[in-house]
């Protein structure tokens, strides 16, 4: 039996132990957006550092201006000839609100039956705690029964991915010497193509996330006494934001499409072969009418076109019943997914101009920036992607789909820019995992198969 | 000394006692919109019934489908020749939210110094508890030192005005025999023209208040995974509501202006004489650009034109920081002030059509109706208005302004329709009383002068 086969068998035998460690991780409510959970974030970092120490890493929780980062090093085999992998993940999770829509407590992992066997329901089940567990489990198995971890490894697990990684660039710059010795970054925060088909992601959309705070009168007003004379900031906000897209779904922010390139014929042909069924994709969430830009293919809209989505809006009286008030303020959270060479900072400037040019002169609008990330296209012509294709084919009995990803993993661009490192994006989520929604889940089989794939990758790269 | 003079002197001497009773009333948080305050509403009704019983009324708290109504009767002088006044008021108040903007607790009346002397800051200080106290104090003074209340009186104080008086029409119908024996309704829920100038209101805008609940996907979605394919209900809601007005401020709801008449030249001339200063009116609340329909005078927009104001909006993530979610739902509260012969039910039908016609076929919109009230024009050629003009001139040293009112007092239309009674609208609020806002206040001098004016009216009508 080869070393890899021994490791894979051990993984299969150790599923109960893996589940226990995974559940312990999920129980810590590491919500990075909510200051009340700051201590939970640190506790999660400490848990992971301990996990890594237990399998031979030199691991530390390192402070940043925000939530801490876990960094751990393993020297790999004694002969020193192996490549150096930098595993990246994030331990923070999205807020679990609205709590009332969860069928089980979001921070009490609950096993539910599904069409693919057991699934684990919890906030962070897949994003990204579950995906982090795939490579932690693989490393642990190599440590326990494979004769030691067969490559050099650095692990870097941050706690601010869900709020736009505000501290990570500074951290990478300050520790560039320590981190850039790696050969490639391995990121598991993406999806398979479907339950049976693995995937390697080759492009990620970028992001510009802002909050718009519109202010009119100096106080709330009676809508009878002032209606017809005083500006209503909610009407004004809907008027401004209602113009973000034209009737064809084209975003109207000035300069928005600078840097957006049409998809090449070759790329379009490759995506067409994937046979994506948008009707089913939308039907699974109760929709039937595609949104986004008119006249473009579904995968082009999802992977290669920018978006402009309002993620939240509030103002005035939102309680029971009626209150006849003209509010003083109205607010919205707005995020744009970006592609090609769109510049997030320029998009923010365009949003400011878009809003400002539509304001009466007695109203003000503040635009707070919550996150910026440039879009990324990942090189695929290298030994790491080649190895990943091979081992995914071995594990799944099927070659991986080479796909785009509509989401943003800003750190991939940071690794390239700051450390000069490319990334391998090999993840094990499914489209219906309800990431960022109530009842987020991870298929247990996706987690264990992911761990097996990660173990195979380590074996393959060991040579 | 005439009986009226004796009563007025007594009112001046009893200010401390009046303030004590008034504060006791303000301390009960009778927020009709919030189910948690139902018991407080009943407690307020009981307090007022006791007040009326103490001055010779036969008073009872009467149940309705919602909050109870206080009805009290006083037979007036023994000879029975006096007219019969029906005093109307409401004991319920608007929600006090947002609490954090109050400089003192909303249900702990607090005396603050102001340019016109003491003012009382509390939710309901003026609307309508303070205004109700003006006529309660006058009746009490006549009872105590005037040789008895000199006219026949029915008092009717409801507890659902701030939520659109849903139970009142039924109550008036069921008790029409008991109530229609009055000659006129006296309503104190309106404003003076300014601190020095009294006013009688001659028109009230009507109201249609709805909540729009827009639903798209069956659950919240990840904006990266679905953005560009799935409908965003917040973008959709802003797009729909952003079209409510055109660039000239004209409301675009189908059939909206049916029944809206231009203001007559005579009316326009009378209003022009009032010398209303819109720049100052708006400047007092930090605004400088008139809103509403372009090209119309300020008082016409405030008193004789309909409006369409969003009173609240919410959807998606509204907490700290960022969450990249495409929400499943988005909501808004919308109210229209109505004039002339606009039909509130037709306006609601127009809103439904306006929203429905703009929906993609996989989204739904529910329109909940929270309140309907027809607009009112009050007859002014009668002995009650004539008497009010006289006594207001005596009390203020200045004739009252005959004004419109942008707000709605739906019950005025109900009294006309159900009981065949006209109303006299004589109120003592000021435009800067922050009605429905944090730090609502009532000038102590407005309350005491209001009580004196009410006492004079009783004396005048006694003959």
C-alpha cells in the first residue's frame, strides 16, 4: 500500500474524530462583522493554532489592527526537496441573522439527512470552516500515518474575510519575507461544479462594498405638517438607487464598465460545454426570470460581468403598524462585484458621483467604504494546477470543471500583488450550501471527499 | 366680575394643579401602534374617565375591537336651553422611537426653558394629550367656580387615532343615537398660526397608508454566487418606488389626481395674505429646497395638494459592517395625504396597480392597508365658528387665521358622514412642536392660553 493509500484509509477510519473537531470549531460564533463577537474570533484563532501545533506545526495567533491571524509553519520532509504550499483559509463567518429563519441554532452544528447523505447545518459549515477542515484533516492524516507531512507547509488563516480583509494586506506586507518563500497558495473557499464533479476556479470577481447614509431634515418630521414641502430622504434614496440600472440591467454608475472585457469565443465555448442550467439554478431558489444584464449568457453574467446589488436598506419607521413620519435619514448597503481590470477605487468614486449628482443641495450623502477587492484571473498552466487536475480526477472519477466564480476572495489578488504568489482554487462547496443565508450546510461527503482530495494532492506533490 | 372672568382667574390660579394632572396623563405610554402597550392604553382611558367623573360627567370606558373609547356626558345647565358640544380628542400617542434621539425620557414629562417660557417635553405633550387638557381644564374650571358647566357636553376620547382609528366608525354607528344629539364637534388637534396668532382650520387632508411587502427568492442568497442571475428585491423596490414621482414631483400612481381641484383665486388670495415664509419653515428643520410639486405655492402644496411619502423602508442586512447578501424580501411603508374629493380606496387600488405592473413575474408584492381617511373641508358659516373667532380674538388680541391643515383627522369626516355633525377645529399647537418626532413638546403658555380660550368659548356659547 502506498503512503497516500494508507493516509486515505486512515481518513476514512477517523471520520468520527474529524466530525468532533469540526463541530467544536463550528460552535464558536466567530462573526467578524459584529464587535460583540471579537472575543469569539480570537478563541477560534486559538483553537486552530492548537490544532496545527498538535500535528507538528509551529503555530501562533498573531495580532492585527482587527481580528488576529493564525500563522503556522511545518518544515516538511527532512530532505528539504519538496515544494512549499501556503494554505489559506478564514475562520470568521457571516452574521447569522435573521435567526428566526434557521431550523436549528446557527452555532450548534446539527446533522440532517439529505439526498447525498448526512449534511451539517451551521453558520460556517462550509464557508470557510468546513473547507479549512478538508486540508487540516489531510495534514493531520499525513502526520499521523503517512510518515510525516510530505511537503513544506505554511498555514495562514485570517479572521476578517467576511468583512473585506481590512487588516490582511498590511499583515502580508509586514511578513512578506516569512511568507513569500512558498511556491503557491492553496485556497479552499470555492465550489465543486456539482455533487459528482469537482472544479478548479480560474477567475474570481472583485468587490466594492459601500454604505450610503443620506441625510435631509435635522429631525424626523410629521408627514401631515411637512408633506409637500420637506424633502423625504427615503423617497430620495429610492429615486437615486432606482436609477442604478437601466431597463436592460446595465449599471449606470459613471465609468462603471471601464476595464470590463467581453468574454473570448474560446472561453464562451468552454463554458457552454459545462451545460449550466440557469432555469434549474434559479428554480431551486424559487425564481424563474433571470436578472442582470439582458442578452448575455448565464455564466457570463455570473462569472464575467459586474453587478450592483443593494445588500440592505433602512430608514424611517419599520415597526408594527403605521407612523406618519418623514424621516431625517435613510441608509443603504451596496456592493458591486467586479471583473476584468475594473478598479474598485474608481467604482467607489463613480458611486459617490452617481449619488452626489442626484442630491438636492440641502441633503448630504456620506459614502462609507467597507471593502475593496480587485478581480482575479488565475494562471492555470503550472505544475500545481496540473497536479490538482490529476488528483481530483482520481478522487472523483471525473475531470474537474474549469470554472469561474461569482464571489470574491480578495486575498488571492493580495497574494499575487504582495507576495508574488499564484493561487490554486480547489474547493468542495455546492451551489445549494446556502452560504451567507440561514441554514448554511456542508455535505458530509463533500467534506470527507475534500479531505481525501487534499491528502492526494499532498502525496502527488511530494513526488 | 362675569362668570367667564371668574373662571379665567381660577384657571390662572390653578396652573400647578393642571400641570400635575397633565404630567400624570403624559406618564402613561399609550402607544396604540404597539401591542405591548395595550394595557397602557386602557389605563389612560380609565384615567380620563375618572377625570371627567370628578367634574360631574357620567363617564365610561367603552370597549371596541381595538383600544377602548372614553365617552362622558354632562347635562349642562338646569334650564336645558344651551347648545350641545361634542368634544373629541385622542389619548393614544405615536411610538417614541428612536429613543436615543430624545434628550429626556419620552414618558417622563420634562420642563425645559424656551423662547416662550417653559415648555413640556414628552411624547403626547401636544398630540393630543396636551390639547385634550385645554378643554378638560376649561370644563373643570367652569365646574369648580363658574356655577356649573354652562352648555350640554359629550366628551369622546378615542385611543386609535395614531393608527388610523380602525374601530371608531363602527363605534359611531353603533352609538349614533347617543352621539348625534350634539350640535357640533369641537376638535383640538390642530395648530395655531404662530405663537401669537390663533387659528381655525378649515380643511384637513385625508390619508391612505399602506405597507408594501415585496418577495423574490425563497431565501437570502450569496451575492457572489447569485449576483447577475437572481433578482434583488431591494434593487427592485427602489426601482419601483423611485418612480413614484416624476422630475416635477408629480405622483405617478394611476388615477392619483382624480378629484384634486385647483385652489380658487379667492382662497389663494386669502392664503397669500397670511405671509407664510417657507424658507423659514424649512430652515427651522435644516432644509432649504422646497420639495413637492414644482410651480405651486407653499401653502397650496401643504394644504391643498396630495402627497406620497415613504414613511419607512427596510430589507436585507442592516447591522454593523457588511454582509454580501441578496435578500429574499424588501418592505416599505407608504402614505398619501389626500385632498378635494380623492377617494382613499381608489388611491390604494392605484398603488397596487403601480407596484404590480412593475413586477417581474417571479416576484410578488402584498399591499397591506393600515388606514384610509377621506379629505375634509369644514363649513365656516355657522354660530360655532363665529363664536370661536370672537373668543380667540379676545384671548389673543388678534383675529384667528383661517388656515388649512396638512395633517389628517379622519374622524372629522366620520362625524359628518355618520352623525351628520360639522366640526370646529380650534387647536393650540405650534409648527415646531416636533409632533411624531423625538422631543415632542408643548409650550406651557399654549396649553394655558388654550384652556382660557376653551373656557371663553363655553361662556360665549352659554349665551
